[in-house]
């Protein structure tokens, strides 16, 4: 089985690439969804996050309000709040990584020739790239990040730009990520161009998986 890390900056199109890889036959798990699951009420990560960041991050039903948590984590210059993203990552990442490892192990037991892909924004930032056989980095142009994030969050362009800038400050620049990548998917062009790149990469991975099984 091949273990693949799929990463890239915010709104680069990691999930789009992941969906394409699933259609081709790969198994993909999203670190962000694992983190959300781990932060449901009653789970240990939830309790620790609320203890550290306060009940002000909660919705009326007790669930964590992700925008409020993001504001606490990434900081807010307007209110003078310093970034606490490293503190949040230290709470969440170990549990997420453990869950990912268990998932990949289960995939490998079911199919020794499988291609198991973990989609995560902070693979390099968390220092866990060595877990993977190959690393795929997805990139796009800076202005595309802002527009894609704006559409996804349904917010004004100015707000989207500020949020993307704030979050990118906590991530390794694409230029540095590319240096560590085994494969780079440029998602700045038409969707068809991205699909062609994905098919090319998948063909290489599939051949490797078949030979290594």
C-alpha cells in the first residue's frame, strides 16, 4: 500500500484534487473532517479546546463555533488578540495524526495494493511528512485563493483577503512546499488541466502500488 500526503495552502483546491483521486480509485481521508469529529462535545479534544480557549467559542447548543475558534487561533489585530494557532494545533494534531494512521492501517489490511491519501493543509507544518511515501502539493495563484475562499464562505472580498492572509501567515509558503513535493498539481488553470495532471500522477502511483504489493 502507498501512503500519500496531499497538501497545499488554503483554498488551493486540495479537496477538488482529492475528489478526482477518489474517482480514479484512491482512498482519501480529510484531516479537517477528522478534526471536526474529534472536537464534537464529549470527546477529549473538545474538552481540552474549550478549557484552553473558553466557552466564548461555543454555539448555544454547546458545539464549537469554528469561525470563533479560528478568530481565537489566528488572532485578530483589530481586537489586539495575538495568534494562538500553535497552541490549538498542539491540542488537535496528535489526535488527528493518530486517527489518520489507524485509517491508513485499516485500508492496508483490506487492500495491500491500495493508495491511501491523507488530505491535510499542515502536513509539513506539523512535521509529519515522513509518514508518507509520496507528497503531493496543490498550488494556485494568490488571487484565486481569495476568490475561492470568498465564494466558499460567502463573504466580501475584503474580508476574504484578510482571512486568507491571516491563515497563510500560519502556513509554509507554496514555494517552500513545492521544494519538498514529489508531485505538484497546478490548480490555477481550467478544471480539465487539473484533471489531466491528476490522472498523470495517479497512473504513476498506481504502477508503484501494484509493483510494491
